[in-house]
C-alpha cells in the first residue's frame, strides 16, 4: 500500500461510514470519489438523527412541554456548535437555511431590499468571478436585473487561477458587494481571500464568501476571513441534506430586512403591520430544519474531534498524490491548477476526445463513483473550451488505493474506447 506523510488513520475512520462498505455491480467495492457533490455520513450523524426522531421529535421554541424543550435545546445547541466551528463572535450570527444556495439568495435579496448604506441599485456594481458555482452567479444576476446594478467579474488565467491583474478596475468606488468562492468546486483553486477583501474594504464594499467547498475540508475562521457574510452547506461536511448556514456580522443582520416572512421570525403581528424578531430568528421563517440541524451539530462534533487541520493535511497529501498519478495517464488534461499548491481536493479533467459522460459510465461499471458534467460552473467550461469534465473529489476517508483504482479505471476507459 502506498504510504504518504500526513495521512489520517483511514482504516479506523472508514469504519464510521457504513456506505463505504457497500458493493455494486456484482460485488465491486464502492470507490467513492464524488465528495464535492456530497459527502458520506458517519454513524455518529445517523445515530443523532435517529435519536432525535425516536426520542425528542417536536417543534421548537414556543412549546412548554418537555419534548418541545428538548427539541429546542438540541436545535439551539447545534447553533452553538456551528458558531464555535467557524469562530463566530456570537451564536446569533449563525442562521440556518436549507443549503448554501438559499444562504446566498438570502444575502442577495436582503441587499436589494435594504435601505442605505447597504442598498444595491442602478448606481452600484456587483462583483463576482468566472469560477463561481451557479449558486453564486444566478442570485446576483437576478439582483442586477431587478435593480439595474451592473454585474462585473474577475476572469480566469490559463492555469485555473483568478486573474486579479485588473482588480482596481473591477472593484471600484461604485462596487457595493463582492461575492466569491473560497475554494472552487470545479477547479479546486483556493482563492487569495486577503487580496480581494483588502481591495473591497478600500472602497467600502460588502464581502460575501461561498465556503461550501472549504468548510468541510479546512479550518474556516469567519473573523480571520474578515468577510461580512459566509455561506456553506451541511451535506458536504458529513451532515444531512436540507441544512445550510449563513454567517453574517451582527450589525448587518440587525440592520438588514428579512428575506422570508411567516411564523417564528416575528415579534408582533397585527392586520396593519408587523415587527420582527432579532437575528438569527428574523431570518428563519416557519418550522426550521430541526433534525437536520441536530445532524449538522453531530457532524461538527465528528469533524472537530478529528481536527480540521489534520483533515486538511490528509487531503493535501491525497490531492498531491492524485495530481501526480493522473498526470501519468496519456491524453489526460487537468482543468485547473496542475499542482497541489493552494488547491482543494477536487480535480476536474478531460480524457482525450472521450466525452466525460462516457468516462463516468465506464468508471461506474468498475464501482468508481465520480461526477461528470459542468458541475454547476458552466462559465468555467466555456472559458476553457470544453463541454464538460470528469471530476474526482476526495475527503477525510479517501485513500491512496482509491486514487490508484481511479488511474487503473481510466486506463480501462482508454482501452475500452480504443
């Protein structure tokens, strides 16, 4: 077995993830390399979900019976865990949503409805990047269409990095908000947060960071980022689907208007007008994702017990090995940085003139699960003149043997298509 420095004890970790023992296609062991789309869930999270539904299920907050009090304690306890996980100054800065897409839409809508000095209108500009997930493109396009604001973006270099050579021309005195991904889901690029944030602060723009591909894989400190909002999702970090997080600076959450109206987010309601509860509840209308939050809290406990720095070191070693092995495959072209430096654990590639969907299907027949397509980042594919890519993505339970299986599988794909 290949030995790499910095690896976690994957034999022990993999025992926590029942799906990784599954076989498919007549007994082939699953090689799960689709972690950028969603991670697998450990027993600790599955047990927490089952325990909640079996023993504590009730609606939160207003109830006075014991089940409601227990459910509320578990739900709000999960908020405490997430706040500590990202080093938030206050638990009240953590808003639960259904996913990162909703978190980003929440910010975009708040800024469209806000009063000065936060309002986005036809006198202002919005800045994003060409490597964004659609979740961090479409909400800003919609906001620009509704308000008349101008949408601008940073382009990409040939090696998959942000082209910041014109940063002073892209981020100007008219820029109201700069929104960008911390780690690209298609290129794997880790972006230079400090450089972008510094320029945004010089012109007084708000900063929104999409940390969906960062929070599962490295320590994310919202105070160190110096952003105004940070969004991420639970299902990519060992948690359940249906739960996302938006962290926002307290003073902004107090000043900005709510996104959705309904129960739970109100203070008083009459037939003439309503007043709103303080954050975070102002932004959590209706019955929240209670069980999902409990599961996310268990996922945070699990990841924290292992240590995010150790997880990051493990993934760096796996990614470095994978980049090296994939470059041995004839006609394979990595789309994005060709080294593991400032790179996350997702690697997208093309293989000669074989369509990525064909690559993925033949790999699946060997039990190897990868993602194919444009990965909700179609502008990246347009930038590099390709219809789609195959993407292999790794996590804390990934092993060098799985990288070897991928490389052997790609040789089989080449042979299959002659």
